[in-house]
């Protein structure tokens, strides 16, 4: 029994906990997630709405006309200390690079940007599966955000 005591003691020590849903992160080939995340916001989506806007700024010449497409997700926070209450996803058909994910503590809103090509995929996920939104920030400045389903059994 004495030989097992050190092993039991080591197993009972607190370990730097991996974030909830860390199994959905891609491999860390560049080593950007070696440190423990500063914060995690994890939301289970309970409702969503689609906003297709129409905007015309009449004070500029030539007059730009834009039609933003936004998914607004609402849900319940799941991770310890999470305060997130909604996610705004904007879709862009023209940019060559996307804006970084931003979590605003004051409004409890995560803002994400995706290429327009991802819109149908996201809508399909929201219609057919339980969807989670994850946002992680690291001390080195790395940020990760995603939408994912839980593990789904193949039919």
C-alpha cells in the first residue's frame, strides 16, 4: 500500500484545468496555447435570430449601400466565471482577412466574423444540433473562438 501512496497523492493534486470543451480545439501545432487560458466564455445556444439589414449612408458620395447579415445567438453560460449572454456573428463576402473575435465584458457580448460561405453551415448546425460557442484568451495574446456541436453519434 505504501508504494501506491505517492501515486494516489499525485493524482489528488490540482492540475491546471483544461478549459471545458477543450476536446473541440484543433491541434496546437504552433504552441500558442501552451499557457493556461486567461479566460473562457462558453455558451450553450438556446435561441437565435437572423438579421438581414439594409443600410444607406446618404451623407457620402458616391452613396454606399450595404446589407449586413448577422446571426444573433443567445443562451446560457457554462464555464466557471462566464458572463457571456449573446453572440453576434457578422458575415463578410469581400474581405481577405477577418476581424479578430472580441468579447465585451460590459455588454456580455462576443462578436465574431466569418466568411459569407460559412452562413449556411452555421444555420444548419443551429437548426439540427445543440450548438456551443467558445471563446478563449491566452496571456500571450492568442485568441480562439468557435461554434461547435457536442459529440454526435453517427447513424
